């Protein structure tokens, strides 16, 4: 196993079988995270880049079995912020020193191309880097957002196992999602994807495929999230909560894609008070402090138990900064593009 980890550190290539054997073996968990941490240091340095997350609407037209925002969850109180509120939160983000904001929502048709482009232009006028995480759109829509100034886009493939995808994402098509990812890349976005770990019936073989997919599609950022069952969804009795397996998938992703950005995800922190610290010491170099207004947060329930629920934007940021300093790392002062993406621009 140690030879395999060494090989990954030096060549940044592993076969599917090699990935599976590392995912299977729990005896080398610490070694794997340690190796990923070294590769992180060498390729992306000690800075941790912050992204202010604005959850601007929890309406969603989709019905993913794992997600609390699914349209059939009638228990959830829905909200959407108006344009002024979204832009004023971005402006506040700038005031408190953030350089990037991420606009995230369910797939909410209220925010048509025209509305989105108005918001994008207003935020870009503030001089911030802007990431969108608003789901599947046509290539023309992605092009319009890009034209309006959007820099980055997050869209997880969720799983590369097409059967599992079909079971968990009814009415959606895996091929279309993969096409969205290719479209975004071709439009020059800094591209973020990722997967869920611990879905019922998910295999280690498919997780290995997920990692190889990230490499093949030339992603610039990868977010790995442990699946956490939500009580008001069909998967409420599923097990999920695979923190260590998620950390292993994340560490292997760092080993194979050494110069990308990798967030320590909120879902990891939800499962353990030191979940994000472990991630930051196992290959991650980004945190996304939540800067959604406190009164909306409890309704943005992808999964239960989100640790950021009761906080204000300023509290959330301070907590994250404290965590970074406690680890002896520094807060990134620039826009924090991944070296991978920067190289492609030359
Ligand atoms: N547990 C963890 N992550 C989830 N997501 C949706 N539902 C859950 C859940 N129950 C993730 C999906 C989506 C992202 C915004 O949130 O991967 O892409
Ligand atoms: Fe909607 Fe995304 Fe949740 Fe699926 S995962 S129901 S697309 S918010």
C-alpha cells in the first residue's frame, strides 16, 4: 500500500484497481491523508482560500432522493432572496474582506437568464470573483452568465455510476449532466465538480471511477461531500455519514489532481467537530464560510445538522479564520484561482 501511495505522490496517476485497493484498506488512512497534505503543500501552498457562500433560494424543480430541497419535500418552508438582498450580501462580503462569493440555489426557474445576468453584473461591479452553483442550464445560458462576468461554476456529477444516478435523481439524465460539465469547461469557466460519498448501493469501484472522471473532465476544483440522510426524504433511513471514506476519496483526488482547489466541505464538519480540520490536513485548501442571512439559513436544508445554522455572516467568517490560524495556515489574500486553471490560461 505504501508503494502505491508513493507512486501516486510521484506520478499523480493510479489505475482504477489501485484506487479501489487504497479505498478498501483502512490501515493506511493516516498515510493517505499525510501524503495528500504534502502534495497539497507542494502544489497549492499553505494559503486557504475563502469563498463567501450565499444560499439565495431553496426552491428546486428537481427531486433528488437524498436532498432536503427536493420538490416533494412539502414540509420545507421555501424562500428566495430578491436581487437587492443578494447584491447587498455580496457587498457585505467584500467589506469583511472576502474576495469570492458563491451564489448557490436549488434549480429555481424564477431566476431566469435576464435576472441572473443582472445580479452577476452588479456583483462583478464590486470587484469580486463570482462562482455560480445553480444547476443544469443550456449552453446558451452558461454563455450568457459568462459574458455577464461569472468566473467559476460548481456542478457536482454526484456519482459516475449511471444506474445509481438514475435511481437517486429521477427525471434527470446523467449524460446531460456530464454534457453541462463539458459545456462549462469549453466556455472558459473555472470548473468545479465533485461527488457524494456513502449513497445506498454506492460501490468503491464507482468512487474510483468518480476520481478518474474528475481527471478526465479536467476539473479545476472538486468538492467531496459525505451523504447525510435527511428525515423528510425517501432516503431518511439510509446509513450515510461516511466521513472517513469521504476523506479518503478527497485525499486520493488531491494525489491525482495535485494543482486543483479542494474545499473542506460543510458536510464533513457536520459529521465531526474536527471534520474540516481533518480535511485541511488531508489535501483541502479552500473553505466556504456561509454568509447567508441568519434567518434564511435554517431553510437551506440539503441535509440536517448544518453547523452554520444559527450564525451571522460575520460570526461564520470569524469561526473559519480562527480554525485556519489554529492549524498554522494562512488566509489567502488573492482571488484564489487554482494553479491548474491559471496554467491553462497561459
Ligand atoms: N447530504 C450531503 N450532501 C448533499 N447534497 C444534497 N443533499 C445532500 C445530503 N443529503 C449535496 C449535493 C449537491 C450539493 C449542493 O449538496 O451533492 O450537489
Ligand atoms: Fe435540487 Fe440540487 Fe437538491 Fe437535487 S441536490 S433536489 S437539484 S437542490
